[in-house]
C-alpha cells in the first residue's frame, strides 16, 4: 500500500485587495464559504486523504489564522504558520519551510475552490516517479494563460499567453495544485522564487519528470466579489462537494438550516440557501435562492435577499432589497435600502434608511 502524503502547504499570503473592505479585517482565505472559513473546508478535505499537518504560508502576521487550529484538530490535523516578513512570490515561502516537510508533499493556493481528486493526483505522481506533478485544467482561450505543453502526461515546455490556435492540441493550464518531492525546491536558493517562472521551467530544462494531470473538476478563483458569490452558488447547488457546519438539516426547499432558526410563517425561503445559528427571518421576507446568512442575523419585514453573502450578526431593516451583495460582520442596514450589483459592506458599517449605493460600491470607500 502506498503511504499517504502527510504534509500540505497552503499559500495564503495574498492581500485580497479586490475583496476590500472585507479583507481589511478578515484575511481572504478565512472568509466563509457556506458557513465555514474557506481554509477550514480545505483542511477537512485534506484530512480525508490522510494529510495530518498543514503549513500555512502567510504574511507577516500569522495570528488570524490560528482560529483554524481547533477545527483542524477535530479532524486529526495540526496547523502551523510560516510567516513571510516580506513577499517571496509564489514559491519562496514554500522553499523557506522545506525543512519541515516529511517527504512528498502537496501545495495548494489559499483562494482556489476545486473539486480536484487529490488522492488521484498523488497516485499519478508516485506511479510516474515525478519530481513535480501539476494539476491542469483546459481553457478555450489560451491567450490569457500560461500553457503547459504536454507529451502524454509529461510537461515539456511552458508558453506564456499563446494566441488561440497557435499551439494545436495544447490547451492545458496550471490549476494551482501540486504534488512535489522536496528536491524539486531544494536546488533553488532561499529568497524570492516563482513556481511558474523559475521552479517548473527549471525542472523541465534539467530533465526532471514534471507531470501534468488534466482534470475537468471544478476550479474557481474566489478572489473577487462575483467569483466568491459564484463559488457559493456552486456549493449550494451541489456542483461541488464542500464541508458544511454540523449539524445542518436540509429541508424540501434545499434550505440548509440549524434547528434554532426562526422563520415567520409568512416569510418565504427559496432554496438553495444556508441559514446559520440564531438567524431570524421576519414576516413577509423572501430569502434566496443562493444566499448564506451568518449566525445571529436578523432579516426584517418584507425584505428580499438573493444571491448574497451575509456574515455573522447582520441586522437588515424592513423593505430592503439585497442582490449580489457581500455584507461583513455586524453590518446594520436601515429600512428601504437597495443594495444591488456586488456592493461590498465592511464589518460594523451602518447603511442609513433609503440608501441606494451604486453597483460595485465599497462601503466604506
């Protein structure tokens, strides 16, 4: 029996500028996806394939990520942080922590939602005796990506943003999940280091076996408001299996709710939605589809919410319309407010009665 991979590194040091102001108080990889910090879901999936230690490559301050430890421990995983006092590009932080891994290890990006079969990727890596194995996904327009040129499963070249049709039969791009042997990085010096520009091209040039495994699994960057909402939609629709807080009951309308949810008899829940503990929905309100409402939140009379994410403790007034919006923790929305078109409201903000911010607004600016 092939021994499981026990170590995984998650690169989670990005600033999350496109999701501000939410990321001014919560690092992007810790924003909730259907009720769990995103990285908690990643760690639970890693535990399922035998990983028992996760190293988080983060920025200068690792303390926000320590909230992951208790949940990870419940699944038999220890979490350790590897801070980067200064940005070291995509591979520099991983290289700096190389002495902590125990043989073959996984590398994942901290803002990529994927249904990739990690066990299959590991098996393919070991069967081929590769130094590095990259998960790949196919794209229609190669001009926006770096293409991995394949001969069978072996990557023989990397071509940056080739015009469509200029590489017949080559449409596979890096999907950001890797299985690596320690020697894949040990030959490179400490400091700034890029997987895409230095490590993988360097291994190919040196004649190492660099393998590409193409998958049609879900692959989504969660780095913008629209993409985060799209990822939430995929999970709620069942397009990808993703861990959920427990216990959660799903009713006949595909509404996932805890037992302590209060929904007025004249309110309407249009699944799929996820309602977390202590949420109250007042008379005449309509919630859903594709909505997640965090713990301890209140939705007022006659209010409509769809295709949106509300974090814990939100108070939404009466006759409010919320569509394609992201609301931080403890946001207070007045009566008759209109929030449409990827409006993002930061933690603790108050939006006054009758306000109608422009689509795409960030509150505060």
